[in-house]
C-alpha cells in the first residue's frame, strides 16, 4: 500500500479559496494511486474564530483561570472543526473520507499538558480505513494519555502529528503544505534575492528551524529523520514541488561549484538579550548556579559561552526581566544588552572547510557591524549582532556565501 501523508496548515484552510486548493492536492494524490492520510491545523490565524489563539483568548477573557488539562480540551477543538469541514467538502465531491481524532488515530502521549510528547502510535484503525480506499483526516496537534485525557503537542504540533503518522505508517512521503513555496536560503521578506532550495538534508533543515526559520518544526523533522521518511515542504497555492528534505542531497554541480556552495542558508532569531555574569576568583560553581537557576525558573537559555572569567548567554527578550531578577536575588550583578539578534550561517558542507569564519567576519566588518558574540558547531556558525544591524547582517552574509546566485 502506497501511503502519503499530507498536512495542511491554518492558512491553507482559512477560507473557501484556500480549502479548494487543498482539495485539489488531495485529488491529485488520489489520482496518483496513493492511500491518503490528511493532517489538518486549526483554520486561520489569531483573530479568526476557530484559530487556536482565538480559543485561548476566549479562556483569557472568561476568568483566565483554566487549568492546563482543561485548556487542552479547549485548544484541540480548532483542529477538529477543520477536519469536519474538510470531510464535508470531500464527501460533497464524492471522495469517501473519515475523521479520526488524535486519540482515535492511536496517538498516545505523556501527560505534559500543553506540550505533550508522543509515546506511541497504534494506527490500526487508520490502516483499516485506508484499505477501504477512504481518505483519513486526522486533526493535528493532539493525542491522548494512557488515562484517556486529551493532550496537545505544543508549538508545531500538527507538523509533528504528520511526520509521526508518516513514520508509524511507513509512508512514502510526508507533504507539509504551507503558504510559502518551500525552504528559502533566507527569509525572502528580508533578502529579496533569497532562492528556494530544491533539496536539503534533515540536519540542515533542523538547524534552520531551530535558528529561526519557521517553515517546519524541528521536532517533526527529527521524527521523520529517525524513520527515514522524506518530507516535502510546499505551497498549497501552487503546483511547485517545493523543497525535498531527506538524508542525503545529491547534486549535479561541478566540484568547483560544490566547494563554493557549502552554506545552505541564513536564519535569524530576534529580539534576544545577552546576559554576562562575571566570576570571582576561585568561583568555579558560577555556571552551575546560574544555569540551575534559569532551569528551575523555566527560562530558556541559548548561545552559551562558559569560561573561567564567567558565563555569557542569551534569553528571549520577553524573559530578560525575569532572568535578571533571578540573578539579582542570587547576589549577582550581571551586565545585559537588550535589542540583540542571533544570525546563523547553516550548511552541512562547511565542516572542516577553512575560511568560513573569516568570510563571516570580513563581510560584517566591511559594513561596520560589530559581532557581540560567536559560536559554532559542525553545521552552524552563530553570530550575535545588534537588532538594528540584523537586516544588513543577513543580507551581507547571504551575498558573501553567494546564496543569491542561481
């Protein structure tokens, strides 16, 4: 049985025109003899009646005291509405379909309400429906605990549902439909010369997603990578095949061009605040104390540098005040710099290639952009710059690594 999983995001289902495009993609997959599982997000975005943020606002404006378990009961409704609407439209076109909630689809999670993790999937009910040539529609973003409580999967939950089902069903591919043409070399709203990427590895797209690219959630990619299920990121509103995400990227480029294109893309996160805590002589437990305090207060830290003189790290701007308050109560007097941006140069081919950092420094120095902090891994080099310099830094690095070339 050839199984394809399609996932449609909120903008792909927000109005009648968008839903007609989604149905066209569904019909095309059926015409290609796929057995089809369709995962849907809640329709629209904040302000629209069935969007997840709109449901949360309903709770906030009515007491704002909804416990986490009951909040998940509310939040999972948006996806169910989407699934029922899509089912009705398909049935009207004589396409046999059935809706299974996350629980009915066999998705079992832990009990971390609002950010649950999938423990297992038993998709026997889906397989039976597919064998009957029915399109199976699954509301994304949700599952069920062993005790029968409904849970939601947190940010990117519908992407995670799609790749988890693709893995459990041994699908031929997972298609993530969104409102953009795939993965780009940089945010096209910032870099007008940004190019769509035909193929990218799981590791590269994970890095891009973690570093600010919002096309697909990294947790969803990690699930697909473990099972070896290819992903296509594509637009609901076009016939373009978008970006293929897979284990290895084959290329017909010459050796010369391959060496020149070892960087895949530029990503960014902003605004963030840089925090520096200086160590006193012999204060070897500083980093332990600081990061335990951040963790116990549920403050996410990033861009960490630790040495004998102290620790430097970043937090999201909206958490900076709380982080500084925690450090102050511990007796520390940290330096902090608000209005920063983390810019990442990402590419699986740059490991071991000399001169990458030199090119980064040169391109930013030429534009008088100071680097406040840097770090690197095998596939990513990060630089921290002022947020006011972010756009120019992204454009400079995109040009420096010739990502604007065909």
